[in-house]
C-alpha cells in the first residue's frame, strides 16, 4: 500500500490461534501472523516450542496502520483477550510458551503499555495482581502455514479452543 507507514506490534496471550481474530477484525489491521518469540532457538517449530525447551512464547505479530488504529488501542484490545492475572499460561493452555506478554519495540510503546497496565491494576476489575510482563521485542518467527488464520480455516476447532475458558472469562470480566 503505497504511501502508508505501517507499524508492527507483538502480543502473547496464550494459544496464538485465539489471539488472531480479535485483532484481524479491526479497521486498520493489515495482517496478523501467528508465531514464536522471546526464546533462544532461531526458526523454531511448533513441536520445539511445545516441548517448553526453546524459551519461546506463542505470539501474534500485528501489522497495522497507525493513522487508523493506535498502539494504545491495540493494547486495550489485547487486555480484553487475556487473563492478566495468570503468569504461566492462559485458560486451558499452561506453561511458559503460553505466558501473557506485551513485547515492546521502543520507549513510546513501553510507556503506553506500562501506563495501560497501571490503569488496569488500579481499576479494581481484578482481585489479583496484574502479572502480564512487558518485555523488549525479540526476533519474531512466523509459525507454520497450518497455524496461520486458524480461526478461518478450522472454525470448529477454533470454537473448541475459545470455549476452553477464554470465552467465559472475557464475558465475565469485560462485557
């Protein structure tokens, strides 16, 4: 798209399949890619990440038009997809490869994420501490083709994943 300055944001919030649709359906989002980040192995496979030996976290890389949707708006969408009080997984997905993390690429993103986290903590919405980490972005490795656009290609399986606690939690805490 000629003349548009696109930016990228990376968020981890449990199974990457469930993190694509909430962003993909927003105006100003050009692309959402499922993948892995934060670990020590270059170009890891799904099986390697699932073994919990790479240090990687399942995440999504969002390419967006900041003139249509801001980084702050992306962070707000992110919070509403996760349980920010659960440091070692999300819903039925357990372990370090499913931990909630906002990966920031610069100081402006860090300030937005930190301020948003503080606002959420002060809101009283949750009765436990907000433990989502805010970390420097690391290389992002796209997942295998079968993991891309999963909610579109495997609607029935995606629905099962969503019903593993995420959908009910979101409804109770955010609706």
